[in-house]
C-alpha cells in the first residue's frame, strides 16, 4: 500500500478513537488489514517520496482544520504509516535484511509473512487504494 492510503485510513480510524493512544493502535490495525488486501506497491523510490509528501500534506491539512479528535486523527495517521519505516530501511540497505542476518528480519506481521501481504498490479492495485483514500477522506470530512 502507498503511504497516503495507510495514512488516511489510520487517520479515519484515529478519528473514531478520540484519544492518541487508541488512535495509534487503531492506525496500526488498519495497516495490517490494508496490507492483506491485494494492492500495488511502489516501483521506485521517487514515487515513494512523492507519495509520502502527499500524505504529509493531507494530514497537515486535516490538523490545521481542527477536525474534532485531532490528536486521535494524528496518532492514527502515524500508526497507519509508521510500520512501513522498516520497509524503507530495508529498501535503503537491502543487504542487511538478507541471510545470514536473521536478527534483521522485518517484524511487522504483514511484512514478516505472518499475515499474508496481498499483491495486485496496475490498474486494480491502484484503483483499490484510490477508493480507500476517497472513502477515508469522505469519512473525515463528514465529521467537520
């Protein structure tokens, strides 16, 4: 999943929580659920950087609007996105994550293989994510 998808879904879940701790936990949960859905992942670093900037702008805008439960929203957004930091680290230093370095395995359940990580290619892998982002933003906006 793209950062924007994870961030918006986490923010929507965090809005339901109302408090930062529960928001973060729900954001983590959305990450695992979304990774199980068939989806498309980045094919290059530039796309990942651009998408992360879009996610930051969306969350910054939501926070600036002062949507009710703002801290739950922000912590949910972070919880939704933060598991992919281990993927970014592995991408930047792939040799560290190859055998014989078992202590450096990815640990988030949908990254380690504990929860299946769905794959789908263009266009459906992107259409799925666009629908999730639109639904998440619609839910958040409806709470303004």
